[in-house]
């Protein structure tokens, strides 16, 4: 009976070691969280209201060679009126 229990414990430890190796390999491939890491998104600050928005979702306006990014067309229009 003890022999069966020891064989069971040994099989459990071997299986656990195997899965830890597999998890380590997957973590090395995909990143620390176990999932592919998202690419960082560049945020810019709206000069009118201070909201941070992604560059690809913002409304841009170039004035005197400087590009300003806005969260909406309303903020862009307020900036134009103030300039």
C-alpha cells in the first residue's frame, strides 16, 4: 500500500515539475503576465481642457509649425478663437 502511495506522490511531483517548466517557457515567450503584452499607446495632453488622449484618436491642428492635439473639435475651435 505504501508503495502505491509513494508512486502516486512521485508521479504528482514529476507532473508538477513538468508544468512549471512549460509555464516558464510560455512566460518567456509571451511576457510576465502569461499573455502577450500590449504595445504602449502615446498620449498627448489637450491644451484647452487638459484631457489626455491617444495621438491616433485626437484632433490635430498645426500652428506656426507646432502641432497641437485636442480631444474634440470643440476644444480645437476654442483654441483657435483664443489664439
